[in-house]
């Protein structure tokens, strides 16, 4: 009912003629304005309350906000394996690879020697075509999945998470001008920037430049970008050649998986995120790994 109607209801519900020329009295005008203002304020308060409440509840489930991907990584099946043949030597490069061009391996004391199974070649070809991961890199990620599943069955890590980290860290060993060879070595070797505190962490040299060629500052090395001090603890010989080398993708992928599992089980969202966060203390990094891993899992179905 508009303010200019001839009749309006009084407080008893009875119709009565508006005063004067149909305009409401000053007090009634004030009351109506106040009423509308109160209604607007109430609606705004309700909207704000709903938004705050929903965000609070949402952040309780997803600490990084609604813009971040699913909290944890995917769950994919163990890659199928076959027993290596007697004449196959997985440590030897393919015939068309010049082994002299590979970066010199770095010996690491007390490294973990891991027997090398063989992932089914048909599976590798199919998964590589589905995900876009190069076959040589995918083989390393799958081998790490198989080995860790046997060594630490309660961990729950799978090849999609390892592959996601490999993608983000080095484009599966193909960062920049580097190209991953059949022997598992990127050529040229992938070495990160000096960790001199200039926009990065400050980590002075810990290996005399043995792995990264820098005797002043440490640098991340290889397809999975290991810092020398971390590699000295987690380095592994996954390809069975007697050398643990962060530049070699089989060794690096297995070491990365073992490092992640050290944080505990990755079978829950909290456990998965904690493990990836331990690899790089950045929630945005964790979200990126989750997004890439989920894409790989979806493509592999």
C-alpha cells in the first residue's frame, strides 16, 4: 500500500482516511523510514552472518579456502609389474644413448639399495599416452610406487603424487634446455639457483660442491630438485647401478617417495597434505601438487 492512498489501516486494522491531502504525517513518515532502514540493516546483517558462518565452516574443512583443490591426493592402483629377464640389465643405458654424456654420478654413503622390478611396458605406454607424462619418467614414478608399497605398505603414496612433484619441480626432467635420456639422466643436468637468501632460503654449502657444483651455496639438484643436505640422508640407489645420484630419475623418484612417507601415513587428507608440505613448506605448492596429481589420476582411469 503506497503512502499516497486515500485509506490506510490504523493500528487496529480499521481503514481510515489519511490526513490532509493524502500525505502521511511527519511521525508516520519517520516511523516508516526507520522501519525500512531496520529491514535493510537486518537483511545485510543476515547476509553477512551467513557468509561468515559458511566460510568458517568451510575453512574448518579446507584451511586454504574454497579456491584450493581437493585437500588430498588421489588413490590409484599399484602398477602391474613383471619379473626382469636374466639378460636384462636395467642399469645399462639403451644402445642409442651415449653414456659418456650423462652427468658424472655422485657416490653417497649409506644409501638405500633398492632391487629394481620391471613395470609392465604396455601399462607404461598406455598411462603415458593418457597422462602426457614421458614414458621414461613415468617408469621411475611407477617403480617408486611399487618399491614403497612393499617397503612401507602403510604409507599410501602412489605414482600420481610422485609424478605431480616431478612435473612441478622439473617438467619430468625436461626443464629448460634439459632432456631426460633413456638412462634417466637429464642432459644437461638440472641445477637450481643458489640458495643465498636473495628471495630464497639461505643454505650454505653442505657438500663441497660435489652434487651441485657450488662450494659456496647449496642448490637443488636433479629431476626432483633435492638439496644436497637432504640427499645425503635420503639418497637411494633405485636403479641398482651401485650409485645413489639425485640427477638420475629412478634414484630421485624413490628418494622423494621415501622422504614423503617419513611424515607418516598419506591415506588421509591431513596426512597427504602434511607429507607434501614437508617437501616444500608452501600451501600453494601443496595445492598445485594436489591439482596435478588429481588430473593424472582422472586421465589414468
